[in-house]
C-alpha cells in the first residue's frame, strides 16, 4: 500500500478517535445540541474523514472501504450544505 494512502487512513483513524474523545463516555444528544463548539469540532472531523477517504480512493480506486461513497457524500454535505446540516443526522452517525 502506498505511503500516501496509509497516511490518509491514519488521518481517518485519528479523526474517528477524536470524535469519541470529544463525546466522552456519556453520549448525550442534548449536551451535543447545546454545545456549538462540540458540534463544529465533530463536523470538522467528518470533513477530514471524508476528504482523507476521497484522497485514498483517488490513489487506489480498488481500495475497499465500507460505505466510502456515503462517507464522502456526508463530508460534501457538511462542507457545501453547512446551512442545512441536521444535528440529528450527524448524531446518528455515531
């Protein structure tokens, strides 16, 4: 596997772990809704995850990543449809 692909997959892993760190052990939707900084941090990590997967797939289109299209589409939705981001959908990802 190419070094750049490994780097992208590492970035995905770091972002996923960061999201779980941000949320802590007590996942609470109300707290999520009331904490703009938390929401924005998670949205940013989703952007990183989607971009890293997109880059990895460009390097190797045969790379098997479950739900890759859905992940990249979610990234695009968060970035380009920022005014339509639905907190319920974002919360449901985790």
